[in-house]
C-alpha cells in the first residue's frame, strides 16, 4: 500500500460552527486582533496549537475508567511511572500538570539566577521561566535553522561550535543546556542523534547538566529513523531510548507526544536534585504520586506514550504535516523547509516584506487566515518573542516572523486541511493589501497570550 492514510476511524464527532466573513470581522475586532482571545466556538479549523488538542483513542478512554483517584500511591501512578521509566530510562520521575511546571521546578532547583541556560531554541514558556527566575536564556540553533528556505534534514540541531565556546567562556556561568526535540519554535525541526550525543559530551566535560525538552520525542525519533544514517532498521522506541540515554534529565509536556489533553513530567537520574524537586512539587503541584494530575490523566498518558511510538501512527503524522507544507510550497507561499513534525511555519517576513517586524507581519497574516476562512494559527515572531529585553532594556525582535499552523493529533481530515490550503491561497493572492498591527496593551511576561492590538 503506497498511499499513507489515517490509521484509525472516527467514532465520536464534534460539531463545527460555520461563520460568515462579516461575523468574523466583528469577532476579530472584539478580540482586539489577538486570536487567543477568540472563543473556540467561533473557530472553524483550529491550528493554534497541537498542545492538548489531540483526539484520544478508545484505549485511552477505556484506561481513564481505570484511573485510580487515591491521593497517595494510586495504581495509576505506578503504571505512569513504569511507562515513563521504560521509555526514558530515567530513575526519578516527577509528575507535573504541564511541561511548564516541570520547567519552573527544574530551573528553580538548578538555580538559574544570574546564570545562563542554553538551548537550540527555548520554547516560549521555557524562556519565560528562565527569565522570570532571573536567568538568561540563550538560543544557539545551527545557522541553517535561521534560513527558512534552506532544506536541511536536521534543522533542530544545536550549534556545537557556539556551545563549546559558551561552555568554555568564564564570563558565562551555564546552569544547564536544554535541547528541544523537535525544535518547536525553530520550525518543528528534528535534532539528529549525532548532534544530541556531541552536545551531551561537551556538557559532560564541562560538568553542566544536559537536558532534553522532550515534548515531541517520538516525532523526533521517527525523523531520525527516516533521515539519519544507520537508524532505518531500528525501532522508534530504541531510537528514543538512545536519545534519552545522552541526557541527565528531561522535561515533558504530555499534551504533545503524550497524546493526552493535560499532563507532563520532569525526569532525572540525580537523586539529590529529585529530592529538592519533590519538595517544590508538593508546594505547588501536588503529592509526588500525582503531581497536578488526576489518576485518569496518568492512565491516559500511559497509554498515549505507547500509541505514540507506533510507526503507522508516526508515518501518518509526518505525512499529514508534509502534505500541508508541500501544498503551500507549490502555491509559492514561503514556509520553513522542510515541513516540521507537528506544524507548518509560514515565513510571514518573506511573504509580507512590506510589513516591518515592529508591525508584526506574522500576526497580521494570522488575522488574515482567520478572516478569510475561520482558520486559527499562531504568531511565532516579534509579538511572542519581542518586547523589552529584561537584561538590556532594549526593544528586541524575533529572528524570524512565522505563522505556525500546528496540526492537532488525529483530529482533522484531509478535506479540512484542503480548506486551510484554499484559505492560504486566497490570502496570498491579496497579500499586498494586508497591513501591520500595533500593540495597545500588553503584559510583562508572555505578552502574546493577552495583548490587545489594532490595525495600522
Ligand atoms: C508545549 C511545550 C512546552 C510547555 O509545555 P506545556 O504543557 O504547554 O506547559 C515546553 N517546550 C516545548 C518545546 C513545548 O512545545
């Protein structure tokens, strides 16, 4: 069978509500041109995020009924812990309600104040947690990662020359290095095992902890199987285990490759660190056998972590993203090439050169997609990563102005994705008429979630 099809059938459906362009104009104005402020009911195809928006399998729903809601030592906890240990190889597993809780606990316990955290690219919550705790987040993707049109099999790789220089520089007190797999903010691009291994070696020789931000470890592992020499005949689970074997620990959001709607964990082999982390966990997340989760969440994740490593699923998952990405390329819409694992990133900077970064071209494009066809994407550009740099007090800009179209797992059919392609074509036909936006109200941290904007 050469056609890659959805390896599942639909059992429960959720009604979508159609809106008119006039309605969407009003909705956009009411939302202050911030798509996070639009109620989901007023969205047709929601590509805001792949985080927690996936469809669970019948096996996951069945597992939820087995959820044990005991406060301490629930059966669900032991199933969860054993599954995470089996996949990651880490001894200490700390459950958290989301990935960002794992980040906050990790960075608090490592102590990042006046220190540096290095990543291929920090995800927005990762950067915000480092900065909120008084640390400095530095991104060192390989140079090819910043050239959207360039084809490269492992654009999620870390720049090892820059890493070696930073680790050896006495001016930088490096608290930790965290490799994001796949690199979400850098285009959903994978990192190779060679790169992960060498980054890990460099960290070890400088006695700096090396972590994986493992949210999309299964997608990354499948890319390695497809693209890295020597891995074609290895199972995705084996490849994932090898990725984790290079790390001192990991943070994880189960809303991605956990195939669940909520949850996460922090993992390590450092027993002393784990003891500190558990103290903090109890303070804000919950008892160490549930973190911030219900027993049924733990069970949904345990099953999700098994299903996400099935190769029929991963083959379909990457094919779905590639389909959207390649269709946009055929329409001459610039995207980050090649298409990533969980999302397609439209290069709004290249598509809309008449809108300066300060006027938020990717946000303008996001609003245009909504207006045209009720499609919600998310800006990954200066609205998300700009603002005043807490270290220098200067206005900063994102390296790229991207509109991310994230694909929820096992949710949309190919016809619905074809609608997104039609919308993109219509917006691109009228691109010269699009104008930029101005921020009228913003928060100090993670401003993109709540900012109010207006068209220029
Ligand atoms: C989603 C995500 C996080 C944060 O996880 P939450 O569950 O949303 O808190 C961290 N890193 C990456 C790469 C992510 O995609």
